[in-house]
């Protein structure tokens, strides 16, 4: 980059001051007028005390919340920012724990989040020690996928894409014989720390979901989306709650008998709007619509009898088959 003329650099004085205040001041670190003069001088900008006072007034008028602290070690600092430090910590934790964000992208995003506060507060955001050891997505293209999907939804256009899964050989294996899927994108769902696309499938004529990090070669088609009626009746939160990890299964209203000690677990899973019934002092019953998938059956199984499926019969049969399979495997291991 070519060096800027001194006159041009002087014109950028206010921009540099905003950067200096943003990165080098907070309510625990103030900048004196002399500090500001020295920092500007290091950038090749000459300034005087009177001009700095005028610049601060100008920045305040613009909306930068610069306050003055009196006293021996007094000075100026940015008092209020777009994001408070606790809010930035929440964002950092969300990025760290998200499986769909790769480890390298996590580091880059956290660095960008850190630029929203002072360099001193940024050190308090250094919560990424364990990121490299967490399970993370391997597909960096998810960010481009999400962008392409959003663009298609905005333009009311269909998309086509290829869809793959990871096999035991550690390689991608494309479904549908490697042919493209054609679908109308209607919603993006973040479930169990993965992004899913909910789209109206052109072949099946129904809503289906696809994990965004397993999509590739996404392109927008010059065709308007279909399935608007299905999409209008679609409840993202309800769908995510029903799907249990987004594994497919027959959707049904299931009656569960639960021990009272699991009330918190049930409310966390299904929401506070469910209405429990109390057949006895130690239990309550609820009716919830779920996708009766292996993940749901396994979820019930994991409570070791504290949750029982009362109806429908096919769900009870699914649960019974899992119990028999587990018993058979246990007996087989015992004989060995």
C-alpha cells in the first residue's frame, strides 16, 4: 500500500481517534490528552491539545459515548459500546460449542468478536483453550452454503445440490447416485448444534430436511419456489422439538408416563406449554407430538424406566424391540 500524503493523513484524524478509543480504552483504562497526542504522532499525525478537545466533542456529537474521568490519573474512555462484555462472552461460547463451525473458522470468528471491544477486554474473551479438542465440522464450505440458501430464499428461487454422507473409509459418498437434489428452500433450523435446511422436495412433494454441512455444489435455479402452503404452516420450533436430532420417523402424538422427578427434563425438552395429567402421586402423563425415530426411542430408553410410552401401540412396539435387542446382545456377551 502506497504511503498517504501528510494532508490526507490529517484528514483521517477522526477515524484514527475512533480506532484508538475503541481498542485502547474502557472504563478501567483511560487515555489522557497527552496519550492521544502521542498515539496520533506515532501514526504520522500532528495534533495539539485544543484540537483534540474539539475532536472529542465532534465524536460525541456523532454518537460515540466518550466520557471523562477526573483526577490525577484521569482521562477519556468509551463508556458504552454496541456490545457489552457479557454479550460478547456469550457469542464466543456459542461459536466455540457449535459443531457446524470448523476449528479454524471458530478462531477467526472469535478474533473478529474480540475486535468489538477494547484490547484489554479482548483478553477476557480468551475462552478458546478447548476449541481444538471439541468435535467440530470438517466442511468449511458451510458458510457459503448458508449464504447461497439465504440468497435463494430472498429471490424466491429453487436450488439444486448434491448431498453426501461420511462412510467408514473416511470419504464422502454422495447419495442419490451422485445426482442433484432439486428443492425449494423455506427455512434454516439450528438443532443440536447443526444447521439444517427445511425445503420442499420436488420429487416427494413434501417438506424434508438436509444437514447444511453435508450439502455441496449448491446453485440457484431460475424457477420459483414451490410448497408455499406447507411452509406457511411450518413451525420451526415445533419441528425441531419433534424431530429429536433431525432423524426421520413417523410423526405421532405420543403419551408418556413420567416420574415426577423428571418434570424439569420434560419441560426443557418440550416447553412449558404442555399440560400434564396426574394418574398418581408419583407420576404425570403428557401428550407430545414427536417423530418416532430411533433417536426418540433411545432418548426414552436412556431414562432407565423412569419414562414409559403409553401410546400409540407402534411406538410401544418400537420401544419393546429395542429392549429385546439390548437383552439379546447382553446375553450374547455374557455367553462369550
